[in-house]
């Protein structure tokens, strides 16, 4: 179900995560509205991926709240929930270091994403029931459509490990979209891509937002990409939030410049 | 050289090996998904045989024909064993999911000993005669020297079961989820797969295979007791390791190689040393090819 523009989809407040004595993220809060592309940036080790892991259920945050508001559904506090339940509620993600299923074909990788939206059991399969056949066909059709969208339909039967780096990243996006998310989290989607691939990715992300009606939360180091496509940006450093605003505001924010370039030296 | 004798041994080896393979599949599937050697797997096989024995006893009294009784007994064994596999995972392994790897292993050994003694207590520690349910087929008469009618049924059932398993894993929704879980459990979760349910399904499928093997062996050897699970489990485990644990075709190959090696050794040298050949082969393969016949070497990052 499509969300109306401007509707709040995700709210994170007071989020902290400790690893032993180390506070990896400290009192982070942000919001995401329907139709938005929001970027989370910051130097290496700032805690951006930890934020993603807390939101998607890989970690249970030490403190704070993560609440999602599925369009047309009721608002849910999701910290502590299992990752598969969170995915079922409509949040999907990709990884900084690509995590495809290497010994499965490109098509199968996307079909795995459909798992939580289908329900046929082994018994259905043995009986080859009408439901399981129809479902299987729908799964394949939808997966092909997504592969076309990311430009991988012609390599659908290749093993995913044989794809180029850029193609693997796009496959991860297709698999994430297969779960029917209303919220897509992309962790450094442009990492390791050449300028041409990055440019194509840029267009892909904007197109996905329009066609799939998903809001996108993005971690990225490629500033050109971030400034190009983001509506709003949150900046983190050492686990803390140091700035937020539009791309233009962020570019001119002295704190951000300092975090990235180091303090100005006064002679 | 007496080729006829060799052929006779080979046939018997293949029959034996295909049953080892059926049990080995349960070990290898569970290992593939949660890296656990399910030592209680042999006991599930033994329980399958016992359920079949009990059901057979009841049904024979009510005067059904042999093959019907066998089918119904096998069905009961399969359902019962599946329930055992499912419960075993829930009670003995799931609470230890995030514990160090040694803990579930010890728990598995404990579960194995418990189940063996449980059956010994509620049934009997003695050998029980398993009735002969399959009467000899007439068309098997000319080759009965190589292959008995029971052997033929064993070969057919194991082949069909293995094909069904392959199709299940390759093409069904559950099978895909199993492969995904095996390749990357966290990513499977994030793709919306209920991993706990997939693990349960794996235990159920493995137990079903073990129960089928239990009924088949019982009708071949004609006797069962509460300790048969231990030996068969150990052999099947050997077969799984031989083929490369975690690898499904490997388990089948390992089972066949083991069965043939055993019968050849027993036939040409001495049947008293049957187990020595089986485990000697294991030592040999592990020395020369530690990851098994079809297993891939595990690269470990340091």
C-alpha cells in the first residue's frame, strides 16, 4: 500500500548501543517521511552501520526506541524484534559488504526475498496444489520484473557469485525490494563502484523511490551521490549526531566540515 | 577371479550403502544448516524401527496383508520420528543456539543416551524379531542370489526418496529457504525467512529419512533392539564425513562407498573385521582429504 506523501514512516529516538564499555552510538534520533531519500553520513567508525543493525533487528539497542508506521497499518515499536519479523513488517536492507547467497542463481536470490510474502508449504508442493503453483508463478514473475528494473534480467540464471561487483550491488537491491518494503535501507550502495556505475546507481535509486513507493535511508561516502539525491541529511561523528539539514545546509555547516576535513589551524 | 562373487558383494554393498546414505542425509542437512553433529539422529532411526515394529504387531493381528501392513507401519514410523526430531531440536538444541559450539554437541550426546535408555526401559533391552512382511517376488527368483526382494524394495525406496529430497531442496519454497539459511543465516533472516522454522523443517525431513531407513533395515535384518541406533548412527555419520559433511550428494556417495567397502572387506578378508574396514576407510580419507570426497576445504580467516 502506498503511503501518502509526508506521512511519518520511521521514528528513532534516544537510540544508544553499548558494546561492553564502548558506546558505539549515543542518543541518536531521526525521522523519515514517505517519499523521502534521507542520507546518514559521517567519517568511518561513526556508528552508521550500527544504527542500521539496531533498526533491522540484528542488534537489540541498549536504550531508545525504534518505531515504524507502516502505511495503512498501526504504529509498532520494533526494537528487540527478530530481523525476519521486521522485514515482514516492511523494512528491507542491503549491506556494505555484499551478502548475497553465492551458490544460488540471480533469480533465486530475488525469489528468496519473496519468501515472507508467500506461504505454500512442503505439503502444498508435494500435492502441487493450485495455490502453490499460482504462488510460484507470481514469485517468478515479480522477481523477473525486479531484475529488469535493476538491469539484470539477462543474467537471471547465472550464479550470483559470478556477477561483477556493481551488478551484485544491484542484485542486493532487487532482493530487498522483493520483500515489498515501504522502507529501504541502503548501506554504502556505491562502495567500490566506478564513476559510471555510481551515476547509474544514482538514477536507479531515484527511480526506485518513484516506482516502488519506498522511502530510502542511505549510508554513503560518495558525497556527490549523497548531495544529488538526498532530501535531508543526518551527520554522525563518534557515535553522536552532529548535524542535520538539507544538502545545502550540510555543505555549509562548519561542524560537518570540521568532522570531515579536520579543524582549521589558526596561525 | 570369481566375478560372480564380486558382483554379489557389490550388490549387497550398494543396498547397505543406500541405507547408510539415507541416514547420513539427516546428519549432513542438519550440519549444513546449524553446524551441529546431531548425535541423537541414530536414535530417531531406532525409534522409527520400534514404532514400525509395534504397529506391525497390532496390524498383523487384525489380519491385513504384508505390504499394506508395511506401508502403514512405515507411515506411523515416519510421523512419530518426525515428531521426535522436531521436539528434540526444540528441547535439546534451540536453547543452546547461541552457546559455544561444544554445548549443543554435548547436549546431542546426552539426548542420544537418554533416548536409547528410554526405549530400553519402556520396551526391552533384548532383540525383538521384526516380522517378514515382504514375501519373495516371483520375478526376482533368477537373480535372488544377488538381490533379494527386500533389497529391491530398499533400492527403489531409497532412490525415490533421494530424488524427492533433491527436488524439494532445489525447487520448493521451503527448499530455497533451507539453502539460503545454510549459506548466510543472518541474511536469510533479513530477507524475511523465519530461520527457526527452517531449522525445524530440516530436523523433520532428516527424521523422516531416518525413520524410512529404520523400517527398511529392520525388514532386511529381521531384528531390532534399542542399541541399533548407535551403530547405524555412527556408520551413517562416517558416511556423511566421508562424502564431505554438509554436502548432500556427498552423503549419498559416502554412504555407497562405505557400504561397498564394508561388504568387500567382509567378503574377501573377514566379516569379523567389517567395522574395521568402515572406520579404517574414514581414517584414510580424513588423512588424505580432510574435507571429505565432495567437501570443499574451509578457508579460515586469521
